[in-house]
C-alpha cells in the first residue's frame, strides 16, 4: 500500500484539501461574526453548502458511476479553487452574498469528491488493503481537522482574513496539482458505464440494502456517532465555559485525535478476528458511554475521558463501515451508493447540530448528556437485539473477511 503511488497521492491530497477546508470553515465563522449579528442568520449561510450537497447527491451518484472517477476528482478540485475567489470578493466588498456563492460551489464540489474517492479506492488497491487504507484516511482527516482548526485560529490573530483564504487557495491548488498525477485504469469501468448509461437511475441504490444485508448495520448505526459528532464543537465550547478554562478546547481536540489513532491500532491488531456486527455494536456503545460521562463535565478530567472514548469509536467504526460498503456494494453502484450515504449524513449533521445547540441552551450539557446517552443506548439495544437474531452469515462474518480474496 505504501508503494502505491495513487494511494499516496490521494492520502496527500486528502490531508491538504481537508486542512484548506477547515481554514475555510474558521474563516467563514470569522467573516459572519464581522458582518451578521444574528446567530440564526449565520446558521442559514453555513447550511447552504450542506443543502447544495444534498440536492446534487442523486446527480453526483449517477455521474460518478458513469464517468472516470479521476476526472471527477480533478474537476471538483478545480471548482474549489474557483470558489475561493468568491470569498476574496466577499472580503473586499463586505457582502455576505459573495460568501453564499462560495458555500454553494464548495457544497457542489463536496457532493462529487467524496463519493468519487470512496469508489476509487477499490480500483487502486487490493481488497486486503482496503481496511488499512480506510483507517489511514480516517487518521489523516483527524490530523487535518486538528491542525486546520488550530492553525487557522492561531493565524487569525496574526494575519488578515484575506491572507487566511490565500493560504486556503494555495492548499487547493496544491491538491489539484497532486491529483492530476493519478493514473487509474478505469477502462473496464468506463465500458460498463457506457453500456448502462441510459438505464442508470439513482433509485436503483435502494434494492442493494435487501440484496446485501451486511451494509445495513453500519448504515443505520452511524446515527449514534453522528449524534456526538454534529455537536462536537458546541460541546467543547460549553465545557470550556462550564470549567472556565479556555485552554481546554485545544487539549480536548488533541485527546480525541490521539484516541482516533489508538482506535486504528486496536482495530488492526486485536479486532480483525472478531465478528463485524459485535465490533460495530461495541463501538457505538462506547459512544453512548462517552455521552453519559459528559454528565460529569464539571470534573476537570472527565471530558478527556468522554472525548477519548469517542475518538476510539471513530478509529474503529468508520474504517470498518467504509470497508464494508466498498466490498459488499457492487462496484457499478459505488457512485450512487456513496452519494446516497453522503446525502443522508449531510441531512443528519445540521439536524443534530441544531438539536445539540437547542438542548445546550435549554437543558445544559449535563442533562443533554443523559438524554443523548439514553437515546443511543435504546437504539443500540433495540437494533442489536434484532440484528443478532437475524441472518447467521451476516451476524458471524469477521472483520478479516473484508480482506479475503474475491
């Protein structure tokens, strides 16, 4: 895997583009604070990009299944470069409408990029390499999130908002250049896509769940980690205020990031011979426990325990679930499936974020922790009881089976 040039380019491209993305997020927040007082209106501008990704998901899925995936990834990278110039116009004029266009184009690029990346991995790697590759990509995204938010926050104190987006532009250009060097043999894919072009429909993704029941568990249980993930930043701010300790924010990010790496190590060394369903159920149970432990957020060290437990889940759950999808879903449906998956996650994220904000205001983090932990445990128990009584093959399939030769 480490000798695979294509994978190294994707790994490097993911790191650079994600750092640029988080620079853009921090820059957006700063620009909105300078130009819009209402928190409600600020949230509307931030959600626009997510809504665009949801709207374009059906079209993106069909195109990813029909067109060369490298071309889609490279073109999406160019769209990101183009979008940054709208932010330059926004900063120059002080108009939030230019920023709206920036978010629209960024959302459009994201709707194509992630499904294409997920569909490309099985084409450039051997099946037995997918689990490790997904774990590495998850770690890389964690590093970029921590580094991107920390660097952007530090730089805003030292440099102008324009300079921050200039660095973002340079990151996107570097990503574009890296990805143009991808060399992927997609001839077979292109031939199949041409044959099925006229009858390729987005709705064809739904029967896949019945035909491949192994994908149902990771697809549904993702609700639990997203319940935590969507309110991640809001909860960190709340804990910082609760303990009257601004410095705890950066430390919590680092603890969670380190736990993601540890989760990946545990997955690769100790969980490969375990059955997939218990591994996934165990991972989301850790999320429920991490939510419940937030009840003790007034105790200085307890939030570190909560975020470490969540980080362990991220390091295990997402690499396993992504590998299941890449292996179990037929390759000709990868684009549509991963677009549908991203569409659902894009809908969950703002919904859960708004819920978290509302409950933090009305209940406080301690009571919200009990509520979220209770909901998560109820979902885990109900679904776990059902799935463990279900199909024997699906229930007992081991993580190592994902690496077995076809």
